[in-house]
């Protein structure tokens, strides 16, 4: 407890444009190596970059979604370093004047251990700047030879840099997940971590309470939330052990090995001056007018936090349920389509979407967009629960049938004979018959053995083949047993 952990994230978000940031080459994933590397990607002599308007609009969208300052004038710079997959010998990025300035993202943190309760936290965003991706070095294709694939070179990225506001792996993971949800929600990134569309660099340092900030080490290219948690936990403990054993932390870039669960140093960490930034003479300053910002603002959907507020305020859902329902835009859309105009059924609908639907999707390895049951089908079933046509157990039978075989709730209820008995006269006759056949148990109940009530309910449900309306049955039983 004497140690404080300080964490900041740099997230490289691949923007969802069809073409590269400074040329018309395709950004489609999975093409044969170097088939999407045009003259600009190859850095042939005399080529000039031309900025992709779609990439700028996606950056503006992100800035608006995080309440950030959108710079009316920003500048592209050359970040100079030499690596085989960077054919120009520099990367076009932004340094002093990024397109997106300070913003913030509110997150819900689920502690990873212990009995701590979930809590809310706001993480400040320092900046988000546009840049081009580098190519990819390919090792192991041939013995002793490395290859270069420049298909990714020039792919548009928005690098989102946070303040060092996080103090645990749980907070870092929660922030990364919230960011991942947001960029997918507003449609600027597909979020595919396996394909490299969303990559996280995590800066970690430790310090004793009351001391200045410690020296940070950067864990590069984490493409899994699970690996992020493991990497941070290992790195934190490694830094603490190093200092307590009399060592010093050297600023460095490290990689995480998921097989060993350890981080290892890749190279000493560069500072900004090592890259010799200077304005790119081939690109004019980027100017963004208020009118352009308003045009982009008009395309924004209702954001996750606003939806959560509406769900808790207007629909009466808990903050926890609202958070789960807005885990993705697809999930929220499914919930709202299933709910329709019946706001009074919001809790029942939420329970089914979060519960049975999500559980079955997980079991089958599907996401909500692949659900065999449509929102309209689920809505039809929920209406039959609400009007008393079927019981909860009957609804589960309808759900299982719809999932496996398809069909509409009404037809399944009819074919399987699941319609709930709600006729007062029929239920009274059923109860009278049970009481007449079990006079000894009735006497015991009336003498004070209240627990026998469940015995009578069980007999009644069995006699009705599970189709008696539970609420009506309970009312009739209580009256009849009271004598």
C-alpha cells in the first residue's frame, strides 16, 4: 500500500476509411503482401501526399464525442526515424498542433479482485492526432530472411493520448474498453484488435506515496484487454521489486510475452527531441471551420453515456443494467427494437437481453448482430409475458424453440400448448379439487404450518401442466386455504 501506480495510455485507432491517409491506395485487410502499396506508400521520388478528408472528419467526430477542443488550425510534422518498414525514413504525424485537444472519457471500473464495488471515474484525454501507419516486418517466412509488407504503410491512424490518470490495471482496462466501445459506436474504427485496428501502448510507473512521478516504461502494441491486465500487473511488480532491491528504473520500451506473462525490454525509450520533428513542407496546415464541425456534429448518434442516462432516468433501469446494454451500439439497438414503445416493460426486456439472449450468444460464440432471434421476435414474446398469455417458464420454452427452430411466439405457444390458464373459474375448480383431495394437509396448514403453501402450489401447477397463472393461483389458494 506504500506504492502508487501511475498509468497513461496511447491508443492507435485505425480509421475506417476505404483509402489511405495521403493516397488513394486501399486499406482493406488481408490482401497479398505489397499489393496495396502505391507510389506514395513506397515513397518513390517526387510523390506528394494529399490529405484524406474522411480521416479528418473521423478525428473531428471523436473530438466531439469526448467534449474535446477541435483545433481550427493544425499542422502535420515529420517524425524522423529509420526502420526497414518505413520507406520514407520519416512518419507523417502531428506534434505541436494536433487536430484534437483536451477532452475526457467517463468510465465504469469493475475492480479485478477483492470485494470492492464498481465505481465511476473520468479519465482526461490530452490530445488525439492524425498520423500514418508504418509497414510491417515479416519474420520467419524464409530461413534467415525477413520480408517487408507495405500494405499497411499510410493507413490512417488517430493516436489518442490520455493523461496519466489511471492507478490500476482495472482502471486501464476499463478505459481501453470504453474507448474501444466509443470508436466503434461513432463508426470511426471497426475495433478489430486481432487485425491491428485498435492497438494500445501503456505507460507504467510507480512511486512511493508523496514522492515525484517515477520513471515510466512503455508496454507496446497490446491487442487484448486480458494481455493488458497481465502486462500491467507484471510490470508494476517488476518495477517495485527493482526499486526495493536497490535498482533504478530506466526509461524504456518493452514488449509483453503472453506465453511467459512477462515484459522484456525492446529498446531504450526515445523522447520527442530524438525524432527531430519539423513541419512537413509538402502539407499545408489543416484548417477546420465551425461550419465543418457542425456538419460532422449532425452525424453523431446518441452517445453511450447519454443513452445510459436516458435508460436510468426515463426507463427506470439500474446504472449497472444501463451500462451492460450500452456495451455496444448493436446491443443498445437490439434492446430498443425489442422494447418498442412499451417503456413499462423496460426491466423485463433488459433482463431478457442481458440474461437469456446474452448467455445463449456466449454459449454459441456469436455476437448480437448474429442472434438467431431477431429483436422483433423477442418483442412478440415479451408482449405475451406482459399480457399473461404465458408464464416465465413458458417463455423460456418459447425462447429455446425460437432460438433452435425459428418461428413467432404466438405460433409456438399455440403448437406447444403453452397458453397460461387465467380463467378464474377454472383455477378455482382446480384448487377446490386439490383441497378436497388433501384434507389432512389443509388441516396442518391451517394449524400454522405455513411452509405447506408451496406444497399446494406444486400440486396445482402439476395439475395444470404448468399453465396456471401463478399470480392468480396464489391469490385463490390463499383465500381457499384460509377457510
